[in-house]
C-alpha cells in the first residue's frame, strides 16, 4: 500500500504526530522476555539431549537415539514459517502488542508441558509423539516471537540508536541461554546422576510457567509501538500484509534468510549442540563441557551492546561483512582448540568463533527491521528470518551430529560453519547500508535530518 499524497506532501514525509511518552526500558524488557524463554528452552533441550534421548527415544544404538532427539529438535523449526505468517498477519493488521501477548502464552505453556510428558517406558510411542507435538507448538510461537519483539523494540528507538536498542533483545536471548546453562550446571552438581536422569532435568522446564506469567503481565501493560500507531492513524494498515510483502519485499526476505545463516549456525552448533559434542566426541565431563559453553555465552553477551553502539556510528554493513569473514577464518582453528581437552583452551576455542557471531548479531535486529517498511515489517521479517532459521538453525545440531557420524571426523561441524559463513558473507556484500533508512519507508528512504 503506497502513501496517500496530501496537500502537505507524501504521508511518509509529513511530520510525525505527537505520541504518548513511552517507558523505553519497560518496552524493551516486555518485548525481550519471550525471547528469553524461547532460547532458555532451546539450550535446555540441547544440554539435556542425552537424557532426553534415553527417556523418549530408546534404541540399542546411542548415536541413533541422539540423532532422533536432534531430529525432533529440528522438525519444530519447519513449523516456524507458519507461526511467522500467522503472527505476522496479526502484528501487521492488529498491532505488535496483541501478537506478542498471544505468543508468550503459547511459548510458556508448551515449554512447561515438556516436563510433564511421561517416559517411553511408561506410555510407549505416545511419549516421543507428545514431545514432537510440543516442539511443534514451540516452533509455532517462536516463528512470531523474535520478529515481533525486534519490530517492537526497534520501532521505539530514536533513529540514531536502533542497533543499541535492538541489541538488548539479543543480549536477553543470550541471558536466557546462560540461565539454562547455569541451571543445568547447578542441577548436575547437586543431584545424583540417577535423580537427574529420572526427574531432575524436568525442573527447569517448569520454570517457564512463572516466567511466562510475568512476561504476559508486562506485555499486557504495553502501549502500541509509535511507528505502528502512526500507520494506523494514517490509515495505511495493509489488509493482506503477507501478499504485499511477497510482492514488494522479495529481495529483503532473501537477504534476511541468508544473513541469518551464519549466526544461527554458530548458536545452535556451538552453544546448543556444543556440550553434547564435547561430551561425546572429546570425552569431557558434562560439567566441564557446560562450563565451556557458559563461558562462550558470557563473552557473547558482553560484546553485543558495545558493538551495537558502534553500529549506530559507522553503519551495519562493516559488522555483517566482518563477522561472516571472521567465522569463515576462525571455525577450523577454533575446533582445533576444542580438541585440547583443557577446559580453558576449549572455552577459548568457542570464544574465538563466537566473536564473529557477536559482530553479526550486534546490528541484526536493527538492519532486519530497516529492510522493511512499518506497514509490512512483521510479516516480511517473519518470512525472511524464519526461512533462514528453518534451513540453517534447526538443522544445525542434527547436521553436525550426522556429519560426524558419516565422515568420522570431529572437524566436520567446523566445515559446516564455514559453509554457513560463506553464505552470510555473500549476502552481507549485497545488503544495502540502512543506518539512516526511514523505518516508515524502508530501504531507499531516509529519515529527515
């Protein structure tokens, strides 16, 4: 839908109407808490993958059981585009606030219910089928969560601080991963192995209930984003946002999908599958493997905000290009360090690679939001982001484990990361600089000086 000309000029060039003051800190917190729960669950699933494999996918072949566990992890990602389409439509038609409130209910309930599913020994084939169903519900909610939260946060930010505002959403995701890692470390330390295997692993999944209730309370108190409110007041809401974005934003959708490739591979291969890799392939203890992963997450969390502040000064493209090139060059040396068996050196190996991930993640919420105009941002961003995560992210743990099984080489995941980095590097080179792009107009338009 194009801006309607008026005697005062095109709609996108008219001065913005005054909007009510917004509590920016509360907006960021409420928008990001769903991402916290989502990634908290993903890391828990990865860290307890061996236990889940024994509980729900019994097999005489431990490698086959583990592959089935990560296959179920990956299947849920194929549902994400459907969630993106559904919640993207709600968000672009009826507002970000409503979509984000519905999503957090679905995320928290589906995560908590995983803890209540009986084992295969108790209910047979129904057990893995229930896990699959709950993972699909998580995938449906996750399909609209990151993109809706990114849209909402960036739409609250002043033009010169969009990457900084968006970075807090990314930091909250890493914090969710860190809390999951820390929880697993504590449970491993205070519970015996039999207790952890039988019931202890279920406890952290149940924590999503109070987290979800807190998040819902915060989101119900939100006002609508200023950018979307202006679209409503100007009567520029898209009646069919999915159709409109497929018609007008195909290039931006493909760029998002390709730019997601490398950072999402790093997240799911290094930080979700990583502890399992270190335990099964490097013969590290569970506590040491999780400690190494926790260290890498902490470094990632510390780097993102200052890098985002730099993005708001020098632009998005240098960080996208530099991060992808960094991972391409660092993946193999990083995996060489993982073979040392020494905790400090293994942690360093993970950190060496995630520095490149931090460079790409710092501008991600801002640049992805800036690639689409406000009227169809939620839908377009949901398509591009979820397409990339479905292809490259959810398949990461399964692909890494399968490549090791097929090649017999513990360096196979490093080559997988290199391939993803190359895809993102090509996309970064073709991405326009969006530092001064107008959120209302998208690429090719600029905010007034």
